C-alpha cells in the first residue's frame, strides 16, 4: 500500500493550486477595503438599491482578495457592499474558508446582523463564490437567515458537493484518508460530494421559501465537478450557464468569480431583476 503522504499528494497539489490562484502573493489580508468603497458602514441603501449586498468569499479566499473586482463594480452602480472573512483555522493566515462550514454559516449570520443594524434595513442580498455560494444555504435553512435575506446569488457554488474531477472518489479505497482530510481541513471535507454536511444541507429540498436563488456556472469549471451539480431545484430558482450568455466566455472556476464581467452583469440582473438587461459578450464593457 502506498504511504499516506503519497496517497494524498494529488489531492493536496490540486488544493494548493487553487490556493495559489485565489490569493495574490502581494495581497494583504484585511477585513475591510474602504479605499475601494466597500465595507463602508455609513453607507445607506438608496431607493434604487434598497438592500445591502454581502459578498461571501470562497475556499482559500478572504473578504478582500476575492472581491477586488466585483466589490468596486457593485459600488460604482450604487450598491452598499460589505464582505466578511470566515472559516479561519488557527495559524493559517490569508487562506480562509477552511473551518467547519456550519460554524462558518454562524459567522455569516453574525455578520449579516451587523450589516442590517448599520444600514437600517430588514433584509440583505448575498453574493457568494464557490463555497461562498453554497455555505449561505445552511444559514438560510438552519440558522434563521431566510427572514433576513432577499436573494442568494451563487457564482460556481458547490451546492451538491464536488468530486474534484473524480479525485475524491479515490478516498474510500484508502482507509483513514477521509479522516485525515477532515481533521486537517474540515471545510474541505464538508464539500466532498456525499459528505454528511452536503447530505443534510440538501435533505428536504434545495431551497427555502421567500428567498430568490440564482446560480451562475461555467462549463469549464474544473473544481466543482460535474458543473451541473451546481444548479438548484426549486420554485424560485434561476440557473444560468454563462456560456449560454456568451459562448466565447472561457472562464473557469476562479475567473468566473474574480474577473468575469459577463458574470458580473448577470449578478446585477439577479440583484435588480426589475431592471435587468440582456447579458451578452458585450456585457464586458458594461
């Protein structure tokens, strides 16, 4: 039998590659970015955009690095925008979203309450990338978030877990590998397709009443696989494959959240459906 380090080496390499792509080496880990106009607690939502937008980063991301493009994009369009850090592990700087996801959802609940109190609004809209598009569903379903959230927009969310292109399907063949992964990074173990967390999250249906759901996916996603498992079923769900809007869009899992302005246009449509405009390849200049 192969040594454990050798068994887990492919999985570790993939996770480290994701970490490198999600966090620029020169980025500083900060809870707020006032110079870009978000996390401004004096911001009051306007009549045109009456709810604050809370951005929820992905695994290995943080509340600054994940949103260096989308947060200013939304601020420039008149939204009050906020972002949080969650899922920290002791002794692991910069890379968040690694702790148990139910505990991360509790951190989100506390943060949303803080934003609502500061803005004087009864509800917020949530926009999340990867784990950040899936984790809020635990908050909505089990922590009372449905009464405080109008819409959840998930960008490449692993709503039904992921096989990481089939790599995680190897874990059952190596006794103890799953336990090692859980102990080291529970937030990663929770996201494996078929995990107890994913199973409980989706029991009884994907959605809860009163919340508008949008999922934006790319067929080139190499992290949340198969990509169609990102989509939700429910009476108030809008599933979007970004290549149906722009066939030339080659964004994969990271780019769709960090840089893709076709996706960003679809996000604004989800936040303000009454004034939605067609999303096309030309939306990159919008």
